[in-house]
């Protein structure tokens, strides 16, 4: 059967390792199911090349490349990505995967196709059946020339990494929350979009001019900016952008009072529509923000809150009102191999008129100077004073190696997702950055954050993860002691791991001297101040954090904890629910809500929150809540879950404070104190909660008093 498009042999080519099929026939079953789904997706007949016994017909005397060349003339190439597929010595890798990349890159369509919705996709549609080792992920992304994006058929549970089965035994226990039937449908729909893009190519970018971010500019009544595109770079992806600012000297309703020296930077548009370039546009925003943050005379909203307004239909005026600022900055970015184009505009958010615009069409080596120029121009337009020290911070470049910088941006992109898989990916990119520039302090700081992250989410015993993180942090400090990120990392290390309140506070103060606009640092500092009993100062710090990043779920969660310290339980519940509305998985928000519901006697709601918390942390054992509840109600539920985790702690690392909290709330003081002491031995970061009102009934317990004295904590 011929392809839907003349000149091609097949519509789809399935590439796989025989190892992944001969045991249980997974690939054969996948192909059969996919063919059935294609029949109900396409009106036409779709041709699929699938060799049930791959390459048995090729003898040693045959020309392998010539034999497969015609068969590889396909519209869509589907590699079954497994733990064995990424092998340079394998037939599938060398003669199918790499051969298709080479062949498709030079046919009439190229390797990437513009879809009907305007997005861009690769004609390689990976189907993943295993999570990959980092070296294999690096290998395949090197060949793809970008981030591996595919459709997962992976069943995940603790200790399990296997293909998702068509008739899964316990689909509800799959941590990926995917179902085989849905994934098959996604593959068929993705194929349809790619083939549509090939059959009905969209409008090409004009060689004469391009409208930049037309829909966005139109809704804000900003004159369209027209960009001349050299013919030589026509086929490369475009990045355009907007930078908006306005000095408004009045109070905006619904938010904090806005002065002319306040600004929010909205996400930059990636006009290339190539998702592989998204990290670069995100990184550009982060770098410009980082430089603006360092200007003490300027109020700058954090990216977390500005991110909420990506692709919004709201006007600049409304966005500014909600964020409590006088100015809005927007932008777009185009990375074109050795060139970049950044278009920026500054808009008065009061009347949405254009104040200033600039097009930066430069060699990529000038990316750092562009960031400096944008930040200093914005400050000048806002009439913000830049001190000599701040100017020095703004003009400082952390690395001159563009490959190291590129890898670092990718590391930051993944680290902030805060899952085990994403932290592992971030670690790999930070390591690549250091291979390119061994003195890149921010990359060491990133690796430190990953180690601390592994310890915090319970994937690694703190006794193993924390020393590794600290060592990387010390290396970063030696390389550059003027980085706010490094001092913030040290502040958290002294706070959460060493329980050294005085040293932690000193590092927070150093952080603010370098970057007074770092919202999370002000929030964490408020937590420290509440822990040591300085509640009035704490509320000033959290108030500042909320002004700088009003929609950050972590900041909202810490605010919830701060309110618990003040016994403002109703307000604390509201703050936690706001945090979870923004991000239902933010762990501190879940924990704070769980504890405050218990403190207010709302046990049914508290139990549901306990179950949610432990489902994320210990999904295999959360069922103990229901079993305990059936026997002895709320107290029985907490007791049985605690006992279950105690048993699991004999063979795997379990955060001792997770167990202590359960025993505290179930009324078992002796067992609670056992695990509080265990938490102190391991320097469990959650032990800083020891002065919460949850422990008020422990104040007369000698063991509790001894712990507080060791930690220099107030307990009366």
C-alpha cells in the first residue's frame, strides 16, 4: 500500500529492538492496537511498515542502507524508546533511527512540520516504554537536536519501570495516571496532525515582513511592529516580543499600591512555535528578571505570579491592577542557530500606549549584553536609581561559554518542576554546563539545589543528600560569593539542615543586599522569624513576599504556616486553600492545611488532607488510613498509618517527622517524641516546625524541652 503522499513508500515506520518484543510481544500488540485506532481516526487507509522479525531478510552481503532506504521513505517515524533502544551498536539505532533523521532532513518536507494549529512538531514521534538512564537520554537528545518529547507508555510505581500493558492489572496505581487506551488514541491523533501538516502546509513566514505577536498587540491597542527578515534565515524559527512599562503614580484597586517604580515581566512568546526552544524564552525572562531584581529602587513581581498571565486575554491595565504594578513588560524571542532576535516594548499600563520599543537582532554571543541593555533601559524609563554596586551586579556575566549557558537554562527549566524525574534531568544539564565551563558558579548552585530537593521530597536520606548539596554550594561560594542565589541557598541550609538561626539570618540579609526583590527568600525568612518567636517581624517579611509574588503557591503556603503561628486558623485555612487552588500538589500547602484543620477540630477534612499528603509521599501505604478509620475512627486512621510507616522505615528511608506528626495528632506523645528525637539525629528539615501550636501540649514534657534547648528554640 502506498503512502497518502506521492513519493513516499509508507505513512508510518515502526522502529524497535527485537529484545522489546520477543518476550511478551509488546510491540506487536502496540502495532495491532494502533492500526485499529488509525482506522477510526483516518478516512483513508494508512500504510504501516512493521517488520515482525526485523532485518532477518538482510544478509551480511546486502547493502543495509540501500535496502532500507525506500522503506524509510515514510511520513512519520515511530521509534519504541526503551532501555535498550539507545544503543549506537544496535541495528535499529544506526540504520533506522539515525538513517531516518538524515533522510528526512533532506526531503521536501524536512524533519519538522508546521501543524494546522500553528505549532511545530517533529516527524519523529517517540513512543516511550521506559524511563531512560541519563546517559541514554543525553544520547538520544543529541541526535534529535533538542528535548525528547514523546508519548509515554510507562507504568510507574515505587521500584517499577516497565511498559504499560494493554490490559493493565491495577491501572489506578500507575503513578503516571495514564491508561493504555488513551495513549494509543494520543498517538493516532498526533499522527493525524503531522500528516495534515504535511498534506496542507500552512502559510510560510513572509520574506518581506512578519507581524510580531499580532494578537497580543492588537488587544492592547499597540501599533503592530513590522520586522524585516533576511531571506537567509527564513526557514529558521522566529522569536518576537513585547516589553511593556508604564510609570503610574496612583493606587491600583485590588492589589498593593502601584508606583511608577514597579513592574511585572510577562512570559516571553516563543514565536517559533517550536516547543524545544521554550526553555530559551523562559531563560531569557529569568535572566532579565534577575538583573531587574537587583535594583533596590525598583519593585519587581516574581515570574511565578507573572506566569499566570501567559496567553491571557486581559488588558495590560487589568494585569497591572491584579499584580499591583505600574508597568508591564512583555517580550518574545527567536533563537536562530547563531543569531537571536528579541523585540521589546514598554507600555503605559494606565492608557496602554506605547512608550518605548526596540528590536535586538544580534549574534547569539551578544545575548548577555542584550539582557543588560534591557534591564538598564527599563530602570531608566522607570526613573529607578541604580547604585554603583547594583550596576556592577547587573553587568556581571556568570559565563562566557554559550553552550554552558544553554545547558544551565535547561537545568533551571527542569529543576523548578520539582519531581524526581525532572530533578534528575536538571542534574544532567547542570553537569553538562560544568563540562563546558568548570568555573560556572550557578551550575554548582543548581546541582546543590537538586541534592537538597532529593532530600526534601523524600527520595534520599538527608545524611546522604545534604552533605553533597553543601559541598556543591561551597564550591559555588568559592567561585562567586556575590551571587544572591548562593547566599539564599546557604540561608536555607543553615535554617533547615543545621538549625543555626543566627547564621541563617545573616545569609538572608546578604541575599537581600544583592537581590532585594527575591520573594521566596522573604517568605522563607518570615518562616525563620516565626520559628524563633519574632512574629511581628515575620509578618512584615511575608507581606513583602506576597507583594512581590502574590500568586506563588509556595509563598502562599508559607503564609499559611505563618498564620498558624499567630493562631489565626481561619485565615491560615484560606491561605492554604488559595495555594492549593494555584497548585494542588504544592507539598507545604498540603501539610499546613492538614495541620490547621486538625488544630481546628475539622477531623473529617483533616483526614482527607492527610490521605492526599501521604498519597503523594507514600502512595503504596496510604490505604492504612481507611483501614484504621474503619476500626477506630480518625485517631485509629492516623495511628495505623504511623505504625505502617514505622514498619516501612525498617527497609527504606521515611522522613521521621512524617511519622512524628501522625503520632502527635493521634495523641501518642511517647511515640511522637521518639520520632522527634530521631528527626533531630538525622537533621530532618521538617523539625523546624517544633514550635508550632501543634506542640503546645508538649511544653511540659522534659524530652521536648531538651530538644528545644538543643535547637535554641523558645517553647514557652
